[in-house]
């Protein structure tokens, strides 16, 4: 089997020749070892290096996007990872971009900080007006720049049918949880201004569905929803509130993407156990993460839902960063033992290794997956 066939078989909750592998984002510190080049010369998942390039007067976005696609492909060819999460291409250079301090940037008049593998808007409004949210979301149109699919187009031409390709598009919760002040408001509005929450999720869903459908037409095999429905102790919303506000939007995503022949992968950090039945019932094809750091049990999720969805995870990133070689062996063996029976399992880090630096353990995980993950 090639990589594409292997992941498709797992997505169909069946057995490929061996357990496939995936990683959401290989950080520059690990990519440097794999590609044998300095970390600061790598652009993939290296936001500050990209911003430094964009701060120059002359910048060629097409060249940058070609470099990103090339690095993605090199990493997957070198490691044998079967599934490529294709990143959105850079569609336009900001009007203004400059460094304002350590890990802090000014982009089009707003301050941003790069921290723990993510970029955070330091000028996010402290307060939001629910009536303004409703007015904006009901009147705004979903505008999509077709250039965001350039990296997908490049990889489709190179490896369509050889590697499994996914593209991100979520409107259910990802935009909300990525803006902490908005999240705090929404968690109150579900009780005080439910119409504002409904309008916000509806607008984001309309936009995400159009992005996802376009990506499928451009060659994506799956659409990944990065949602983070939970935190370490449980979901952001109660099951009742999740059923009311989020599940209908999640089902709209699943119906739209599956009707075009694509799989739907849901990534969520945090402990989602109380709402997992609703996530599965909405129609997802796969659940990525099964957050071991938040107490989620791959064995339990497999027993409960492994005949309905593909599971993707659940190697502890703390062990990948700090564990011994034997620790990594035991952890990979646990995941394959608990996740692979009956098929429908892809091995990856539980959440992601976006902040990890231990290339030896990361590569050992992949090597062990191939040795321990063969189906008899």
C-alpha cells in the first residue's frame, strides 16, 4: 500500500497493511534535524521567520508558498509520514509588518505575540457588543481569496493519490476559542444573548464550508476542523449547550464535506468526553488528539466509538520531549495496542509537537510505528 491507500483504509475504519502516521505540525527545531538545515532557515511552521521576510520591501509570496509546499513534501518523504496537513498559502502581504519587541509584531496596526506555537492578538477587544456581532454576522458575506489554496494546488500536482492530503476549515468553534476575550463573552452569551452566539457560529460556518468545499475541489482528501472544544478538565460548553449551539453547525460541516466525497477530521485538545457522543453523532469521520494530557483514554474511546470513527493519536508529547527511548517504545506500543484492534487508527502525537525540540524521540516514534504497527 502507498500512504494514500493506507490512510484511506484507516479512515474507512478498516485495516491497512500497517498503522498509518500523521503529525499536525512539525516544528522548526525538529524539522531542522530531518532536513539537515538550520532551524532559522526553515519557513514551515516558523511564523517569525516568515514575518521577517514579509517585513522586507521586496517579497515574493509565490516563492514563499513554493518553499512551504516543498518543505512539507520533503519532511513527509524523509520521515515516511503518510498524511500531509496542507497549510493555507499566504495570499497577500500585510500593508504594515514590523517587529516591535521580543516575539512581538505590529501587523496592519495591531500588536501580535508569538507564543507556544501560536500567534495571539494583543489588541483583541476587551469587550464585545452582542448586537454588533449579530448585525455584522447577518450582513457580512463569506469572502475567500483563492490564493489560499496555492500550496494545496502545488502538492496536488506532485503527490495526489500518493499521500493523503487534508486542509483546515472550521466554523463551529475554532475562531471563538482562538480569541480569549471573545470566548469569555460567548460562554456568558449562551445564557444571556443566545442569538449572538447563533449568528456568530452561523457566519463562521458558512465561510468555513465554502473554504472546505473549494479545498476538496482543489484536491483535498479530508477537511480538518481545529476546534479545541475542551480544556484540561472538560468541555467549554455543557452537553446541553453543545447540542444547541455547536452540534448543528458541526453536522452542517460534515454533511457538506462528505457529500463531496471527503473525510471530516475533528481535532480537539482538552477533555471532550462529555460531548464525544454528540461529536460522533454529528458525522465526523475521524477524531484527532484524544488528549492524554487532559485525561482522555484512547482505550476507552476505542471501545466506545472505534467501530464508527477513525481515531488519530495519542502519543504523549511530554514523553516525546522528555522521555527515554524505552519510554517512547512503551508509549507507542500502548497506543498501537489500544487504538489499532479492528483497524481505523492513525498514530500521531496526542495534541501536537508544535513546541517540542526532541527530534530523536520524534523520529523514534515514527520508526516504532512502522515496526510495531503491522497488521497480521
